[in-house]
C-alpha cells in the first residue's frame, strides 16, 4: 500500500489579549493577511493565500486558521491535490483531536471505522461532509484532478504535524497545488521511529486497517443511504457522513433568510466544545437592519459560494468571495450579509452557543436547500 500522508473590539472571554488596529502598528492595521497570525486577532485571509503552505507528495496544505491564531480553539486548513491512485494518509486514529472533512470541489473517498463497528466508506463530492471523532480509524484517497478538501480539527494546533512532515513552498502565482506527478513506486511501511514521531502529534498508525473497495454509487456497506435519502447526524463518538442537501436544515427568517445545515452540534462534539455548520444566505431586505453579533467563543467563516460582506470590530467592511476565510475572536463584535442573491458559508464556532446554534434556536425545521421566493 503506497502512502502519502502524512462594532467594538472586546476582550475574549478566555482572557486572550487582542491586538487592536492602530496607526503605529502596520501589521495590525490591516484586516487582510497573507498568513494566519501568530496570536489571536481578527483577520481575513484570501483563498489560496500563502497561509504557510507546505506540500506532502502531491498534496498542498494551507493553514487558514491555526492553533496560535485561534487561541488553540481549532485549526481550519485547505488541501488541494490531483487524482491519486494511493491513499492520501496512513490509516490512523487521533486520541485528542476531532477531525472534520468537507469537500469544497472535486471528490475524495473517505474511510472510517470505530472500535468493533462496520467499516464505512463514502465518496465525497462538493458540499459533502464526513465526521471523524476521536479514536476512529480513517484514511482518504483523492479521486478528481481538481479536488479541495477543507479540514476543521479541534482543538487547534494540529498543523504542527504538517509543518514537520511537509516541505515549505514559495510560489508567486498562488496555484492551488504544484503541478507534478507523484512517485509511482510503492513506499515501504513506516519504521518504528517514524511511528513514534507521529504519535507525538496525536497520530496513531493502524497498519492492520484494510480499506474496503466494494463501494457502489459512492457508498459501502450496501444499503447505506448516500445522495438518495435523508442523512442524520451521528451518535456520540461514531463516524458519520452527510450528503450535500440531504441532512437536517433549519430556516431563520429574522434578517432575510438563512438556512443552517448543522454538521456537528453540542451533542456530537461533547467535551471538544465546538459546532460546525453550513449557512446559506439570501440578500437582506431593505427594511431589515443587519444585526451585530458578539459571542464568547472564536468563530470562522469560509465562503463556499456567492459573496459575503463582513465587518469585524472597527476594521473596514470587507467582501469575501469563494474560499476566503474570516476569523473572529471571542468577544469581538461582527456583522455580515450576503451581497449575492445566494451565498453559502462553512461556519465553525468554539463553544456551544455560537451563531449557528442561535439561528437554529430562533428558526424552524426546513426541508429545502433554498429559501422562500417572497419575504
């Protein structure tokens, strides 16, 4: 088996000190950054910015939110890669980290198996999601030649593994990934020194794991519901998969329309203490004032479709387009709205009382991926 792996600004409720924009600090005066900061502060980072990119074989990893930039609340990373006939990572578990896989474009196959459970696999395409809680064996394989995975890993700091394994990249064109072929030879199994090194980063190899290759219509075992019926969020500690548009949704009509599709709620995250959702937005009616929000936990938006305008604290209003990420520390006021007729964001929040949960609590169950046609 070939392996590749590897507005006002407030103080955070966690007591983190925030850097305020001042005329004497050029690095802090701009909301837009090229790399995630090494401390907690509001920022926007553009899609395919350098984001301390590293390559591992043919995969290119960018780190839009890191441990230091989020106060170790979560890591948000993008992986761009071409098709591969090899597994992208060594089958493994994490004992301390909850890992989330979201497909932005292209497709990849994800395998997951908890203790004494039946091994599950799905082929994820754009908008699909896979949940890998702690102590679940997992691996993936890139399917399409233009694939982008978004990884949300809790707690933050998991990027240190990739800094150790990867090669730094410096490019002037911001290409999604380096156009080159991977090695066609089979790699030898990892030695004991390498395995010990991985364990220091909370990666515990499961060398006896054998991925199943009997998927039909992108799913196995047979009879699994995938892109042909309703998917439900999983039980605590168990892996699960949500097909785009087939999972529970909630419509909030307070400020225009927002449709929340939760991926991880407090029920699933338990002591890892975070939530993860997509939020689809309409424009805001002229009669509605865009609200300003403040939450105790840090949060981040990544635009998947459309255009979203955001203001964070006293920083200038900034427009986000596909792939751009905005990070908001806990305790910092922000507002946002959709500039496009339809926009969609991936949203992650530290804590259990973030924006997605508030929108759900003040909304209603909804069967559709689109909002009503009249206000």
